[in-house]
């Protein structure tokens, strides 16, 4: 499916990306911010656009998501420290997304809310129908968001699901990820030596991994009964008990500080979800807290160095009042400039050369041009004050006030300042509008180009997938043709080589099932593929064995290092004959589609091996010397040749030993030494007339043991390079 995630970078969204990719879905991401460039897990396509961009419709059309997931309460694009400021963009962005979604895509949309919409003391678990009771702006915003989603669902007949996550927690990787009560307690314990806990507060904690699994149920299901679900672990704990668990897990000297507030028992009921989907939480709270405490103590410096640096008092004062300083600076500049113009006016009064020069007029004009009307008015007031002060050198204040010329000059000063200031303000507004329009058009062009580039990349990927799909028949034919070998050993060697190419891995192993408990390695393409050893008790590999019993492909979803990443059985009837194991696979290959492909190839290998075995059985009399296990020269040379080619390709380890014995004693040698050889080893003659033993999956050092057994029975042996005895291409 195509999945669209919308939200800022956080642990939850990254975990969801990994989960969806692992399940084989194509994940696209809408970051919600064009300039932040946060780090996310790798996705199929990333759209770095804000939620209110004009090209949102084009993005949703391009993705054509089967499921859209809005991070909602867990979207890190919103900083709720300034709650009042974040409410408006949060709601407006949600509405914008829902409008675009309703116009372009009427498939499923999931909105993530949280337990914050409830507050107080509830005697019973809170069900979905319970009215909102949250405290604070953020809680009000989330409850309003839920109502908006529900209104869109009803009025526009949309498939919108709201999921409330109950006290989500995870192991933080660094200081900025400390956003849950458990991590807060661990951090306070390390930093301050005490843990704060509310005495009456009781709640349920939901592990992030459980939350991801819960959300995925709504991604993959085709039907659901309700539009609103509480997601809870039903693992109820008091804040005081949690503090005690954290204190114990941290293992450092600390004390618990208790206090009371309005919060009492507030536990979301997850019964609706569990009854419908039958999924229960698997995370263990106590173990998770121990893991969290261990990780945070191990990386203590990373969590504590994130403390804000103590700034000097003057810097703190500046940071607090810099907005006011920015406003007052033009007034201060005006006052400073007034002084030289006042002095200039005093010097020009009575001057023969500067009698017609008015410094105050120049002063007002200057600030009207630079700052506009506001500073022009202030400078005019200062100029009038300076003029009055200068005139009172020679006249009384009353004489100045009754002088007609004074009012004419003042009117001239204000008219000039206000008119020029107004023109300057208008020109500035027009320029800003022009710049904003230009920037807006430029952003649109850039956005359209980015969307187009994304569509081109998606188109290329889809084209390649279509080509691969069309070529699949050709691939199946080439596989079938390659498996048309005469000997079972050749078939298996080719199968291992072919699987490595098809699954794009260098680590493939094929084990022969010896009995109901053991399997012995037949061929492996690398040292990693041989890591389990030459023999394994495959029944003790519980997860693999359970998949083999049901004839399914095993996928190592837990990433257990002891197991291969994928495994599949090759059967004869209901019995497992061989086990194919693979390591070194990318996430993209660990999907249901690839599992089905491996199943098909396994059937082809199975049929080819059985066909080769039947062929060998039909030629049994011609391949062996009478009444012995000694292969005739032609048959044995073909076998050695096959192993030699496989050894050159690093598909098998084998050793060829020459036995110094007369022709007449071949039969006796076979009778004596057959008990000292494995079923997978071969004895035969080559065209030079000598007797040889081919030890499969054996190193040069391991062959010494077999040589000692022969020599103890009176037979001399020597190691032989297979190249020296095999001449046939």
C-alpha cells in the first residue's frame, strides 16, 4: 500500500516508518516544514512542504495514499511551550489537510490524539464516549481537533479514524527526546537527585513499540466498527509506584518528593480495540524502565550537557527586552540627531549667508524619508521644542506664542514631515507587497518543481517495477532452464548461486535434513552463511521450525542475530528435505512479496532435485561398480567436476584424496572403509585408473582425520588438487 505520514521528526514517526517498510509498504512523508530539514528514517519519497502550502492538493494527488496518518498530538512541528500561539496554526493546518484530503483522496485517514484530553479523578476506566475534561490550551486544541475530524467524517462521508494514545513512552536517544513521564523521572534523578511524584495520580503507560503495532492494525484492516479508539496497555500504575521503579532502576542515591494536585485516577479503557482486533500489549513496563535507566546512565553526558547555559545578566536582560529595544532605537537615534541640528540652528540665526537655511526643516525631512510618518512626527515635535527654546533667548514665551509666524512655521514643518513620511510609508508598503508577491510566486515555482521532481522519481521507480514484473516470466524461465542439471548436487549448487543473485545477497546456505533432528550443510556462499556450523539441530530453532511445519517462509522480524533473516523448506510430500537460509538481506527484500517469490523458487528447486534424483536412480547400475559404493570413472569425474566449479565459486568446501590401492582390492577397500565415511562423501575412480575419495563440506584440516582412518587400516593416501585430475570442461 501507499502510506502517507504527516508530521515532524520524532521517535514515534521513525518507528512507524520502520514498521511500514518492514511490512513491505511504500511510505511517503510530508514533513510540515520546508526549511527545518529534520532527520527521518529513509522513506520512498519525502515532501518538505508546510501544511498550508498552496500545492498541498498536488502532493496528495501525487502520493494517492491508501492510508494517511496525521501525527496530531505527536507532531513536533508545534512547540507547545507557547500554547496560545500554537493553537491557531495547529487547528488551521489540520483543517487545510482535511479539506485537501476530502477533495483529492477519500481513502482512510488516521489522526493521532492523546490522553491529555482527560483530567481529574475517574473511578473506572475512561471509555471513548466520555466527554472531554482536559485542562490547558493544548488539551482544548486536541479535543477541538478530534471534533473537527469527526465532523469531516460525518458531513463528507470520509473514512477518518481518531486514535487516543494513553501516556506514550519510549527510550529517549538524546535530551530533546525526553518527552514522557518515565524519561523525565530518570533525568531528574540524574540531574537533581530527586524524583517528583503526585500521590493520587494513577494512569496507564503505553510503550511506543506497542503503539506502533496497534496503529498498524488500522493500516492493514479493511473494516473497522468505530471511528474512535482508545489505545492503552491496560497496565495501570500510580505515579508514586512508577517513581519507586525508576529509583530502583537508576541505582543511584535519590529521594522521592511527593505532592498533590487535581489529578487522580485517569486510565483510558482499551477494551474496544482489544475486543475488535484481539491484540494485546507485549511490552513489560518494569523491563522497559530498566532498559531506559541503563541507556540514560550510559549516555549521561548527552542528557545533562543539554542544560541551558547560564548567560550573563546583561545578555539575559537583552534577550528579554530586545523587542522593546528594537522599537525604541529609532526614537533614541532621533534624539541623538536632534542635538547637532539644534546647534546648527543656533549658529545660522542672524547669519548673512545661512539666513534662508532652516536646519530643523532638514532634520524633519531626513527622518521622514528614512523612517516615515511616525518618526517625522516625533522629529517635528522636537524641532518645535528646540525652536521655542531658541526664541526665548530674545523674547518671552508669551511673545513667541502670539507670533503669527510661529504657527506658520510649525504648520509648514508638520505638513512637510507628514506628507513626505506618508509617501515614504506608501512606497515601502508597495515595495513589500511586490517583494511578497515575487517571493510567493517564486515559492510556488519551486514547490511545483519539487513536486514534479518527486513525481518523476516515483514514475521511474514504478516503471522499473513494471519492467521487473514483465521480466518475471523470463526470470522464471531462466531459473527453470538453469535447474535442468543431471545431478542433484549440480542443481543445489546452481540454486544457491541463483538465490543469491535474485535476493541480492551474498549469504545463502542450503542444509540437507539428515533426520528429524539434524540438518547438515550442503552448500554455502559465504562465511556468514556458514556461521551456524556444519550441523544444526533445526527443531530447536523454534521460530524457524514452526514456519517449516506450516510450509511457510520464516522472516526474522525480531532481528535475532542467532537466526537467518529468511528461511524456507524444500519438501518431499510433507517431509522437509532441505532448508534454504539467507542473511544480509535489505529491509526491502523482507516482504510478503519476496516471501512468495522465494516460495515459488523453492518449488522449482524441489521439483528439479527430485527429478535429478530419479534420473540418478534410473542410472544406478551404470554409475556404480558391481555391489559397491564406488562410482565409475565417468560418473565420478562429472561429480568431481561439479564440486570443483562450486568450490571455485565459493559455494562449497571439499577435499579430494587419492587412495593408493590395487584395482583388485577396490571391492575390499569399499567394504572396509564405507563405515568410516559420511553419507555425503563419495568414493570413485577417475580415468587415470586410481581410486579417490571426495569429502564434501570438509576443509583441508578436517580431511586429515579421514586420512588417518585410512592409514590405520593400511591404505596410503595423499591430498590431490582437483584441477590436476579434472580435464573435462
